[in-house]
C-alpha cells in the first residue's frame, strides 16, 4: 500500500515540477501535440473512408436486399473506426515518446539536474537512441497485445468479464504505461528494457500507483497533451527511486572529473548494479 501511495505521489510531484518550470512544461508538450494532430488527421481520414473500406471488404453483399446490406456495412465501418481509435489509444504514448525522444531526454536531464545526483548519460548517437526506443516500444506493445487477447477472452466469462476484467485491464495498462514513461530516465542509467520491467515488477505497487491514474486521465486526448510533460518528469523522479545515483557519481559532479592518472574505479551502490559512474 505504501508503494501504491508513493507512485501516485511521484505522479503529482512530476506535475508540480513542470508547474514550477513553465518553460519545460511547454517544451514537453510539443511532441504530444504533434502526435495528437497526426492521430486526429489519421482518424479523420479513417472516418471518411470507413464506409468505402467496408464496401470493398464485403463484395459478397452487393446483391443483398435492404436493410441487411447497409446494416452489415455500417456495422463494419463502425468496427473499423473503433479499431482505429483503440489502436490510437494503445499506441499514442509510445509514438509520443518516440517522436519526442530528444525533448524528453532533455527534460529528464533537467529534472535530474534540479534534483541533484544526475547520472552520466551513455554516449549514444541520436539515431541509435531512436532505434532502441522503437525496439523497446515494440517489446512492450507485444506484451500489451498478449495481455489484451487474454483479457478479451476472459471478458466472455459471466459477471467476472464485466467486473474484474475491466479493472485488470486498467491495471495492466497502468503498469506498461509506467514502463514506457520511465524508459527514457532508466535508459540514461544504462538499465536495459527487460531489467526495467523486472525492477518495476518488483515494485508493482509503485508502478500501478503511478501509471493507473494516468491511464484514466489519458482517455481524454487533450489531457494527454497537457499531462505528458509532468508524467515524464514524475517518471524520472520514480526512476531515481528505483535506481539511485551512486555516491561516487554525485561527488564527481561536485568536484569535477578526476585525472585519468589518479582515477580509481567507483563501486556501485550495494544492491544496485545499475548505478554506474
């Protein structure tokens, strides 16, 4: 329960952080705004062409009598649009993080800088960071899809499918949303994707307390745009809890880099193999 409350607190603290740093709030909204415009345009095209797509997919119904032909094609068109809308909801955060990789990298760095003990980020070219982000997003989306299929099947169970399954759906979505949002901060700390999931699974309450309220808020697209910068800032604060910066690293930041001839290997924080100098 304490981790659950702590996760929600990180979410609130992230929103407070961008509230205190208004320039970074506007800066962090740009990728979400661009992604939202792209999705709205795509959904508008899908809505305009969904009936034509339904006609193309059902040539066998050309000779059906009214109203059955229209009913079939109208239903299919609605399913096409509903599927596109669901796909948009599932992929919006991943696409926003991908589009905004340089923005959110800078935002994470600023949060680390203001909070103290910023890690030394890996010296990775931008194109490689984007490839890693794509791979990690696919890694997460495949697992979300697997859970989605299982929950969809469970939805046909009487009573349970109408009560327990929707709640589990929000919890699963909240966990993986936290995985996505902490990806930038944990990548800066050189934690690979499978280990990020393991760390968050070990602190499940923390991940659910952070991500589940966001899933509910992100059902409204405009809220997604407004809350995304604070969500990234809060995820950075959460990542600092999962993988604290090594004391030697903080000391090096205060004193400057040591000479190559006098440097000694720094030891990681006990129990934290990812806090690298």
